[in-house]
């Protein structure tokens, strides 16, 4: 991968695009390693656990989303759990 810059805009492109970038007025800035960057673990689950839901958000959720939220709150979720029951339990648990 190669880094090009023009007018404060930096673009990282494949080496095969070098001629195109230079013909468009970009100048080569820095060559970067082609080694893949290791993925960083994300903390999405902890963000979702800490998320505060409003009463209207819960009312609009699908059954699958309600099951996910209920299980993250430590509520018992079964295959037969209906959205109405899940909404009531979540609202009670969150004190809404």
C-alpha cells in the first residue's frame, strides 16, 4: 500500500494505482507495509450492556432484539417468550 496526498487529503491505495494517483496530482508521501493489520478486539457487548433504553425504544424492538436485551439484563429467555412478556420484564427490570 502506498500513501498519497493532495490539498490536505491523504489516500492510501494499492501500488497498482500509483500512476493514476500521480496523474491526478497526488504526491507520494509514505510507503506502508502490505502486512495485514491485526484486528483489535471490540468491546461492543459491554457498550450494549451499559446502554440505557427508553420506554419507546423498547416498545419498537423486534422479538429477537428483546430477547438479546433481556438476556444481557440477566432475565430468563425461552423460545416461547413473547414480545409482550419480554417488554414487560425489561421495563420492570429497568424501572421504566
